[in-house]
C-alpha cells in the first residue's frame, strides 16, 4: 500500500488471530494486536498489547496509544473469543460470566473505542465474529451461542448507528476450525456438526480471511449490518 492503513486485531497470541496478523502484514497493513498474555513472536509493522478485552481502563489506554502512535485506525477485527462446551445443568456461573465478558462486553468495548477513532477520518471497517453454533443451535454451547447471537445483534445495530461516520460493521461466522477452541471437543461431536453443513469439512484460516477481505475493502462501503456464515450454514 502507498499509504498503509492501520488495522487492529484482538486475540492475536495464537490461532486465527496470529494468522490474521501475518496475513495482513503481508497485505501491507500496519497491524496492532492484543491478547491477555504476551505474544511469542515479533514482526515488522506489528505492535502487541497485553490486556483483557473487557478491561475498560486498559482498553481505553491502548486506544490512546494507538491514536498517539498511529494517528488513527481504519480497520478493527474482533477475533478474541472464548467457548466452553457444557450441558446447561453443569455450566457454572463463572463460565457464563467469562464468556459474556469476552465475547459480548469485549466486542462492544472495542467497537465503541474504535469508532471514536474512525469517526475522525470519516472512514472505518469493523468485522466481528459470530458462529455457526447459533443457527445450528448446538447442544452444549448454549452460553457461547447466545453470546455470539448478541454479537450479531450488536453488529446490526452498530451498523446503523455508525453509518453516518463512514463506518461499516459486519460479522463472519466460522465453522469449526482446527484451533485450541475445539481441541477438547470429542471427534464424534465435531463429525456430527460437520454433517449438518452444506460443505461438510472444517473451516480454514484462509476461508475466514477471504470473508474479512471482502468486508474491509474500501469499495465495500455499501455493505453493512451483514453476517456471512461459512460452510453453507444459514
């Protein structure tokens, strides 16, 4: 890029987030990332912050540093998320609060603070993460699926609230991907889930990046409040 854009990704220590960092640096973006613990890698054109995405003072301080160091923000990808597979009768409230704090409160907080920076330049692209667990009504994923349903509702409403600032807000709903998030899930459960997709395979990092690419390009200015589920789930 002649004038590289500033792109922020949450949950970048490993998995999808780490892949997206490397991918968008290759695309010419200046990338900022964050996670609760330090990243075990260093890359040119990448800065990492350590924080909990639901910690408002820490998040606000990070955005202050972004404004001071980069002058603004063009793209936000809310990748950070946690899940827990439990039957409702064996789901402790600590798990409920952890999932809602990270997936819902964290997404809201980053959208709000990013929009404050984006409105300065009257331009922005926000991509949130939903999940196929919601439309598939996956047993054992009640709280996780509900949290991501909230994220999509948030996405739709913020799309309306932020459109006046040239900011679009969309979401992508991955199928299971071979990351730590599904490593503890029994194979038979994963196979059963995949069989419910039109394309019965695990998703890939490339599948997810393809949708994000579509949402964040400048000419997608007329596309907002939308969600794309992968794998043929609707």
